């Protein structure tokens, strides 16, 4: 469990810098340069991610039950997951979805984490998905309160970006739910009845 916790602290910690200090990035980039900052940020993010993935896998081998969700919550989780991939794509394809949601990546993370908390009740699940949910809520609140320190680069809005986000996102949902989830995570989101 220690590797999962350490991974979460490092990964979410690196991604929380602007929550606690909105000017930290700009001050650090001015001092050490953008390339060095991005390099350190990337290395710490990768280390944190590897530790949390590995730690979650290790923790699942010796599970500690916190709560036992009823079987129907898996179906509810699958429903809550439907907008996740379209929202992820909308974060990179500016259009009406991105304008309406404002921060589709954070909305996707919140839906993903909440869906997995509905269907999983082990301590490792609570730490992983609960940690991401708390972080995403805190980051969304922080984004509302802080002034735009730097523009976020991205492609210009295009006529079909929303269609691409929805159709492509739903296709990714089907591919992930039907094939990749069981291959990469080892658990089928749709177990046999």
C-alpha cells in the first residue's frame, strides 16, 4: 500500500502545485527555464504514475474490504463512464462542449473516479479513485479562483470538433470497456450475469 500512497503523493502533488501556488510555475520557469521545468515535472509525474500503478497492482493482491457495493452499481458505473472519453477528447478539441463544460479534462477525471468508487470497495480503490476525485474537485475550485497566469496552447475551434469528440469518445469507450480494460487492468467492467 505504501507504493500506491507514495505514487499518489508524487503524481497528484506535482499536479497540485498551481492549486497551492498559482505563480510557482511562472517563477520557476523564469529561474530555471521552461525546458528544465518541464523535464523535472515530467520525470516526477512518470515516477509518481509508475509507483501508483505498481502500488495499486500490489495492493489488489492483498485486498482490504472497506465496503461491498451491490452488483447493480457496476451498471451504474458503466453509465457514469459514458461521457468520460468524449470529455477527454473535448479537452483537446475546442468546441461547444469545451465552452460549456469549461474544463472537460477535470470533469472526465471526476466522472471516472466517481464511477470506480461506485463499483469498487477495497481500500486501494478508495485511495486511488478517492484521491483523484478529491484532487479534481480541488483543482476545479482552484481554477475558478485563480487568474489565468498563462494561456493554454491548443488547436483552434473547428466546426466538427464536438462531433469528433462524441463519436470518437464513444468509440473509445466501447473499445476500452469491451477489450482493453480486461487486458490492461485485469478486470472486466461487464462481468457475466
